């Protein structure tokens, strides 16, 4: 059917307005219906028991400061006080080291460097095998 032939321009505008209004009313009603359904379908979350807050106790007091060391006088002290610092010169605990020969010094230096002397090794082995134990 042709609207142009049946209705005038004013009637066409009224019809268009009526259609638009009814469409918006239907959409609004549908929106309300969906909102009420969603509210009905929402399952309330059960309340979980909350953990009680742990109250921290007061902090320990700071430690007491250490006593200041007493300054020693710069006067001479008796030898009895220093006996723990210096060994007794008459004690036999400290023995003087005998001097080394140049050959022994060179052999020791070569040993530290990782250089081995084949003749020295064979001489030492022969002496050891012959029953001459090192001292």
C-alpha cells in the first residue's frame, strides 16, 4: 500500500511519530524486564569469615649503650702487665731457624715455581730407598 496516495504529509508525519514512540516504549519495557530478571538470577555471595587482625605487641626498647672504654695512661707500665704480650726470652719454645744454603734456597724457589729437578728427585729417591729416612 502506498502511503503517499492515502495520507497527506501531515498524516505521514503523525504516523511516523507514532511508530517511533511505540518502538522506544517497547525497547524501554524490554530493558526493564531484562533488568528485573538479572536481579532475580543474581545469587548473593556467601559472606566469608574475615580473619581477625593480629595486633602486634609493642617493640622492645633499644639496647643500653655500651660503657665507654677508659683511656689508658701513657706512663710506663710494669713488666708484669705486658707478660701476656711478649714471650719469655728464656723459654725454649722458640728455636732459631738455621741458615739455609744457597742450593737449598734455589731448590725451594724452584719448588714454589713448579720447576722440578730430575737429578734431585732421583738422588732423594735413592737415599730414601737405601734406608736413609729424611730427618
